[in-house]
């Protein structure tokens, strides 16, 4: 949900009141009225509320809540003129009938379109707040509880979804214990899922038919398997083809068709325990199931038995799948196509325009080439149907008196417009069932709105979901590019270091001809496949969820050299945010969303996050590059020298390559000195990144100046050198073997001879600033630190500034979620300040010293202590803020204080600077000559 102020809510409510001033009839207008009301508070029209939730009141009487947000709000909508106080009594009966305490609402809203009564059930005051439709904008503060994270998150946390999965999981585990496994198990459970849902939503005819069939079987379960087998056969047989002497209870079930029950599978034998679990499953109310969320959770049930399934050798986690919540799906499909379709509808004020939109909707084709359980397809289909309903209402529906004679003839949008590829066969089954369930839910919505609807069964339309490896398939075999409109999804991520042999082969098939492609994440292959696919139809628009690593470090240059060859441009994007998933045991990851095509949209949208778990800020920008910055498509290659002549040299510290035998902790150091006092002069403090940041004490034998006679006099040291030599000789690398000739030296020596700045290669993403500090030349910098010798205070000021940190966060690689700094990508491509005046140099020198002074106030604090966002001293915070301001002034930067603005500024400066350089320029070193002190062996 976008950040929304009360003034914006008031503005929206004014428009809402104007739009609905003529609404009167509950049956005709209620659902759209409430959806538009929720939208005023920033709630998605798709996920704001459940409609027509079934409840069992006292005395087993059945009722339906008009609109319901679990734990928050219950709405009872009436036709204008009806008794609203009597309606409140009805609503309280519904509230009392909700048995789950977490679902009980805090508020009840009663409305007859023209008048609103709002009750707070947690308040001692039992009288309602009352206002008219015309004055509702003035009462926006009454309803601001709707601008709440729990309202947004409710659909992913619906207890019915959790309870249903728990029961299915119990049944699944019990069947596994009974040695009922493999594809039969998967097919059986997906069929049961359909039956349980169909039983509570009228697909089979009268509610509860399946529940009754299960209840009528023997308690020991001995005849339950046979009853289910017969049911599956009946569901796959048209009424006129069924046996005439069929049991009346079975004969009453509707014909399903669609291939769902066609395949012959073995049916499990049931005992008392298995039957008891299935009875409990059938007793749940499945009508409120969310197919998008349930499908992911149901898949996680099947994962538990993945090792028992021969055709599925890897779990979904190993395949790199990340189950997608509805909230995150909407981040993809809203800017991809929903926003535009909603805009078309709002602007269709004439009948020809409405007719054109209506005719267009059922021609659109949607393709998810890594569809998993079908979550993206489910939500996209639901949204398309709801837009169609809005169009039908405006174009044809005249109310109950002059309404449609046969609404099913007007519902043209079909699940056949949706296509997918999924490598896991179990997920393919679930995706199809999820689409069938969604279709029925939308049919019920149409019926509630227009009075009747098209029948769900027999299943005539079928989604085109194929099982296979999308990277080895011709996508045109699923849906021809010339027929497709949108490609979207959440492909497997999988970093290059953890890819399986088969996955590396997949990538090689796509990128084998491209230099440097070994660094690419698995998801990049979907971008390349999509780019190639849309060559045949340049009107297709695409959007994928990806790990943010493909927009950082080495990957953007490699990937986008290929994509730019296909003239791909980015039209919208979400910068890094935390992607929380619904799969069991799946961790949250840092993701981006990239919407791309072969043409430029007139308006480009960039969504940014001040906090990765926070709310997106919507920005209209001129262009979006591979790093998701408002800048031209500049690709940063590795560079051995700095782009700016005035920048100091940065290089990696010394690498021991010693098997740990040249390194010592405090105890080892003291013990060695005790045995061989002469060794003390050859022991130096040694820092890798972790030691540097956390103040960990570590030492090394630094023998660059040792004489042969001194070495011969230190037998304990020589023992260590023998171990170093043996380790190097045992290496499979020839270069390491050659180092065995000098076992007393580090494998690579790059130690500055003068005071230097040190910067850790890996640093926590929690920190606003990478800790940077000066070290003396007798402190040995390891290969997990970068060194900047002879660095001036003005250099330190620039390196520790928000300008440099914003650039780092935008283009550096990641080690898990931590920053992984690179001198060749981050530092050498970072535009240094131009020529500075003496005043500017003095200013940033002063602010740099102030940072060091602020640190010195806390001499016992480590860099980790000083730069922890929870413990950073106020003096240090203020010193950095002053330094940021001074560096901004030195750069002539006058933009915002956010990373995106700074990085856009730096990319522009980079482009200006590189455009002045010849392609073969040999960059000079720092204008003021300096000795880096490095000795490379």
C-alpha cells in the first residue's frame, strides 16, 4: 500500500461520494460500492475484503456477511431506506457467529449507501458514529483504522488457509506413513482440494454433498477409498453417460469434466485414523480459501514428501522458487497492466470506448514461464474478471428491472487466456486446480452482482499450464509470441555459486556465447529468453521478480549487454525491498521487480524504499537503467584504474595462502614468544574484515625482512613454515605450488609502507556507513580489506560520505544480504570530486577530522559498536551529517537526501566524464605522485 495522508483520503472520499450518489440497491451496487470505499484508504480493490463470507448463526441458521476484513471490520450493506438499527442487530449476530477470536471484528459498519453507522465494539460507547454520504469526506478520521498494516496483511494470514493446510498436511503425512506416495499422492490430494472447495461453494450442486458422502462411510474407513474412487469416476462422467441405477447421492453430483478426474490413479485404502482426518477436512468451511495463498502452502505440504517422489528430485527450495504473496504479486501486475486497464475504464465515458475495452479484455493473453502453483495467473485472472464485471455493469446492466437476461453470455474473460510453464509436476496440478477454484469464485461474484452467472461445471475452459524446463523449451510452443500480451512471474533466483550442474548447463545454453556469464544468477536466463521471445512481437510487455544482485556488482554489465542487443528498455521497477514468502521454511530475500519491453512508455515509474520492509515511494522518472536508477544505460565494467585522476589508489590487502600456519591468536602469540623471544620482532598485528570491524585480536608472522640466520635460530617458527610449504605443495593450483619455495612469505604481499585507510570488503547492510579507518603500516592488512595508502583527510571525507555510500549500495555486489565492496566495480568507477577550491578542501578536511574526533570519545568502542544503527553515538551521527553536507557542496549536488537521487547524479557525472576520454586512454595515477608501498611476489 502506498503511503497515504488523511488529506489524500478526504480527497478520494469526495470523489467516491460523487461517483456513488445515485446508488440505492444492495444487490446491484453493494460490492463495487465497498471496493471503491476501501480504495479511498489505499486498499487494493482486489484484496481489500472478503465478500459474502458464510457464517453459521445460533440454531444452525446460515448467513452471509456482506463484506469482512478479519479482525478489523464487518460490513452490513442495505438498500436505501431499510432500518439500519435492525441491520446492526443482524451484523452483531454475524460477529458472534465468528468462532475464531483472531477474526472477530473491532468495527461494524452499517450502510444503506446514503448513510453510514460506524460501531466500535471495543468502545464503552455503544452508540454509532453517524454521517451521510455527502459529508463522509469530513469524517475521514473515523475510518483511518483502515490505513493499517494488519488490514493489508490479512489475506495472507486468513486462519482458514492455515487450518486447511494443517489438516491437508496431516492427511498427507498419514498417507505417506501408509506408503501411499508419488504422483498418485499428489493427484489424489489436488482432487480432494477441489472436492472440498466445491462442496462448500455450490459447484457440486447442494452444499455438503461430499461431506455427507464421507460421513456415510464406515467408521473403520474400510469402504471410504471405494466411495471416493466411485465419486471420481462419476465426476468425470457426463449425466447422460452415467449408469441409470447409480446411487442417488452420487447421481446428484455435477459433472466436472476438464480432465481433472480423467487420469486413472490408484486410490488409497483408509483406516479409522485416515478417515477421521478426512472427516475433519470436510468439516472446515472451504468457501473462503484464497487460491493464491493456499496453493503455495499446499505445495509446501507436498515438499515434505519430495524424497518419496521419483520424478521430483529437488525440493522447491533447491529449485530456487520463492512462493509469492498476493501483496507482492500486485506490485508486479499493477504497473504492468492493471493500472492501465483501470485507467482505460475510468476514461471510457462513452459507449464506443466501453465497448472497445470490453472487446479487448477477452483477447489479452498472459504468460508466466515459471508459474509454480499459479499465484500470478490466479491473481491476474481475478483482476481481469473484476474489470470485465465493471465494464458489463456500465455497458449493459440496468438494474434488476431491466437487467441482463443471460449474464453468462456477457462474461467472456476465460482462464484459457492464461499460460504457464512449471518444472514441478505437482505444482502444475495445483496451479490448474487453483485456476478452477478462482474461476468459480469469480462466477459467484458475477452472480452476486448481476443476479445470475455462468456455470462453473462442467469445466469447459482450461488454463494452458505445461510441465517442463522453461529454459529448454520453445515458449512459442506454449503461446505464440504474436498472440501474447504480457509475460510475468517470479522465476527461480539461485546465485551462480550454488547452482547445480544442470542449472549451470541451462545458463550455458542461454549465455554460453557471452563473456563473463559465469557470474549470473539463474533468474537472468528468463530475461534473456523473454528478450528473444518478444523479438517476434515488440508490443509484449514483461515483468519479473528477481534477486537484487542482478542489478549490482558484475551482473548488470554482463546481462544488459545481451538485453540491449535486443533493444530492451525498462519501463518500471521496484528497487530493493524485502520479499516475504508464504512457503514453509522459506526465508525472506531482497528483491527487485523489473518491468521491460522493446518500447519506451511515455511515463516511467520507479518505486523506491527508504526501508526495505517499508512502504514504496512512487516516482515518475525519465529513464531507468540496469542499476534501477534514473539515468542513461551506463554499464560499469571492471576497471583496473580509477576513472578520476585525482582519486587515490585502492588495492586489496595481502593474502597469506598459508593454511593458517602464519597466523596466531593471542595465546599462540604469547606461547611462541615465550619459547622463542626473538620471534617477537617478526610478529605484527593482522586484520581481516571481521577483525577490523569487531576489534578482534589477531597476529601474523611477517617475515619480509628476516635473515637466513634469524630463521635458523627459530625452530618453532620453522615448524610452522614446514606446514605452510606442505599445504602449498598439496594444492591443485600451479601458482600456489610455486609459492612453496618461499614459505616464510605471504602468498601475495601488498602492505603499504605508510599510514593508510582500510575498508572491509564485506560489511553489514544494516549500517548506513561502511566503517573506514586509518591504520599504521605495521598493522598488516589481509585480503579481506582494501587499502588506500597516503590517503588525505579530504579523501577520507569523500569515501565515508553519503555520496560514496549511496553509490556503493547501488552498484556493489552482495554476500548474502551484506555489502560486498569491489575496488574494480565500485571504487574505480566512482566519480571523484573535480578540482576543489582551498576553502572546499579545508571544509571537508575539518568534517573528516570531526568524524575521527567523535570516534576518539569512545576509545574502547569497536567500529561495529560505533556504526551499529542502534548504538551509533550522537556525536558521530552529527559529524557524519556535517561531512555529508560538506561533500555534497564540494560536488555541487543540490538534490534529495535519498540514495536514488544521489546515484542518478553520479551516473550523470560518470557519463560526462567518460564521454571526454578516448576509448584507449591510459588513465594516469594520482596527480600528486605517491608510493603505494606494495611488494608483489
